[in-house]
């Protein structure tokens, strides 16, 4: 790919869209293997500049200049200063909450404008998704002036905590007698903690975008724990994130994540390396042995074993090796530019690895046994693992972010389908600061066919993951007119409706569909969604729903994960087996769409 020109799929835009869906899927999946999204390197450069200028330089300048710990270029003067650590965490939360960090820009489906976040959340009338219906004073799905005030107050409280100087801390002085910069005033942390909760109870989107599952506990530690306990609790927090993510990679999903992620990386030097992650390109796109090794030796094992070494090691050389490994791990993820682009998060975690475990080593009195009283370590650990454990047992109850499944491949996912012309109805949503992504691309100068093919590349990406094979199988068995419908990857589409998505299907489940339906009014059959829940850790199946925006859930069922991961993205053997557990009354069973193995659709008999 060039700096300003991308690698567009080798198709004729005038005729490609007339081909059957699974023939298109095969072409686009094979193209993804060698080029990923095919984005020009200029786009990646924009991300790198934003990361370095706004996040790294901007954050360190604010943190150091407001704390008296030296100029930002003198890294040796501030890298292990506790107040710098606190302020860099707060700066990260602020950027995430504004929408300038994760899920930003064209790689996340934000083309014009490139920012979601604040454009939605500071605007009354936009869609608001509450996490729990039983919480009083959270009813409705429309953002009010109160929501906007709470949100802007949250941003202001974070900024104030970043820019004001530190205050003296007796516990810090006892541990570090020579320290003169102090810590962030705990009083300044009370408002963002309270607002984190209030905003989150009103709108789960903002809470998840601000990564409340990780940063809210950190703010609590900053505000209420004495210094040594704060550092130790922060170690428990980061280790729980790493180990939780590592455990979530058990099973067969994650191996399917690595090949398309490597294929999309602008830092992989040659096509042969990309192709090596697939079993037999172009015939078999299941993961190769190399991909399996990368997934579970370079991923699962590193995220479980290395953090535990860091948590308990008292040997400096062993700790240093483990820190280097975790820094390289996060730099590698950053270099692949995942579709949710959590670049700032990965850079912060690389820094936290160095700060927490080399700046305040276990052998220096900052191990887990240093917490006082000793039972506090057990209490903090129990609190930190509660939602990951619950989320893995009952993924329907917990977002995949608090469940610590950030890269596991085991995601709640969906595909949207629209009758011809029906997608345009979404552009009638009042107060929405964006248009549909295909229209954003056209506004940037893309021809309509090119814009459509660009959007369909995200469908090919989804088909290369385990959920994609199941979702497309459900569509094939329910919609005999599938080839004539407009299909959208729901994660991207969700971004254009609520300003954020990080791969979490809980942000575009029935709640979002119902909120849109009340505003737009699709007719039956115009907007049909196939939605699947994450696989529970003790289960062998994934549970899906077919949702008609006008009618609600019209079908439920499940498929075996093994069947999904063993199939090709374009389903050459037909839809994988499905078990239907519910079908809406008075709904006539749809003909089953069979496939001729070449991508052509034929009508078969019901299964």
C-alpha cells in the first residue's frame, strides 16, 4: 500500500455488487489476507501523530509542568514520580471520555467526522443506553440536558485534577522522604469518581468508552488508599486485566483473531508473512499452526504467566525481563492498529509496566504482602475479579470490557441487513451528528459503488472470525432475499449511531434497535439484525437472536462453536448447523438458502 493510495480489492466496482453475497465475501476475505483493510499509510500516520503529539507529548507536558517534576523531555526526572503516573492515568481517562482515544478515526469507522464521543454525548436528544432498567431515575433512551451537564462536569473534573499541582501526602513522604511533588489532591478525585458512577448509570456507552472497568478502580485507589497500598493495589489491578484477558483466550475463538489482525498491520513487511498465518491460502483461511502459536504462546501464555511473575518476583533481573516482555507485547498490539484502535490504552499499559514493577519493585516493599491490613489485598483482588468471573460465566449480564475479553475473539456481535433503500432511513434520526458511513465516504469523494465495497470489507473481516460464520449462516437460513439486501457490520454501524463501539455487541442489542425504531419506524422486514452473545466459558455453543426492528425478536437458537471455527468465511459447504429454540408465532418459516459451493445461492428444503 502507498502513503496516499490504498489497496482496493481487485474487482470491477460496476459489476461486483451484482454478485451473490458469499462470492463477494470470498473475494474480499482473500484480499484481506494480503492487504487487510488496505488503508493508505497516511491514515496510520495520522494515528501515530495523534498518539505522539496529543497523547504522549500533551499528556507528559501537562503532567510534568503542573507538578514541578522537570521538563517533559527529561524522562529520567519524571518516569517514576507517583504524581506523573496519576496524572497520565487521568489524562488517558479524559481523552477516552472525549472520544479522542480508542474507537477514533477511519479505522474504527469514523470517516467524516473522525471523532464520535463528545459530538454525541454533549448533545441533548441523542440516543442514551442505560445499563440497568431497575435503577431509578435512569428511564428513557434520550439524552437530556441533565445528562449533558453530568458528562461535561465529568470532563471538567478530570481536567482540573490533571492541571492542578499536587499536595503533600504523609504516606508518600514516609515511603519516599525526598519526594517534593506530592500526589494529586484526593479531594479533586471525589468528583470524577462520583460522576463516573452517575454518568455510567445513565449511559453505559460513556462509562465503557471511558474504560470505567479499569480506570474507576484506579481513581478509587488514588483517592482513598495510602501510598504503598495505592501502588500495590494498582499492581493487582493491572495484573487482573492481563490475566483476565489471558484466561478469556482459552477456547477456539482467539486463534481466529490473530491472522486477520496481522493481515491488517501496516508493520508486517511482506505478504508471505500474512499468508503464513492461514492454513492454505487461498483455499483454506483457517488459522495455521503459526497463528495458533502466536495466539497461545505469544498471547495467552504471555498474558497469564508474565503478569504473575511480575506480581510475585523479588529478583530484579527476572522482573526486568518480564517488564520488557509486557512492553513489547503492548507495542506489538499497537503496531497492528486493531479496528477499535486502542493505541493510547496500550501505550499507557506499557508505561505502567515499567512504573509499577521497576519503579516500585516488590523487593523494595511494594509486594502484595505489603498491604495493610493484609486482608485488604484479598478484598481488592475479590473486587477486581468479580466482574471477569461473572462475565465469563454469564456473558449476557456483563459487557466484554468488564469481563476482560478485550482481544479474545469471543465477542457479542451482529450483522445488520436492510431491504433495498431502507438503510437511508437511519439518516433521518434527529440530533445525530453523523450520517451513515457509506454516505460519509461518498461525502469524501468516493463513488457510490466504491463506498459500498469499502463498507463490505468489514463484513469480510467479520466472516474471518468465528462469530461471522455463525451470523452469516443464520442470515442464509432466514432470508431468501439475502443477496439483494444491504448488509452492515454492526460494530461499525453502531459507531455512527451512538458515537462509540469497542467490539461490544451489548451496545447494539435490542435496546439500541428499539431506540432507533421508535424514532425512525422501519416496516417489518426492512431492518433485520442477527445478533449473537459471547460464548460462556463452560459452554460449547453461542446463542443467537434474529431481531426484526419492527417486530422484536423473531427467532432464537444456538450453534456449536466448533462448527463455526471449522468452516471457511464464505461458507462453501452451506450454513453451519443451527438449533432453533424459539420462533415467533405467526411467522412462516423461511426457505432455507443452500449453496452450490461456489458462492451461488439456491433454494433448498427446510433443515
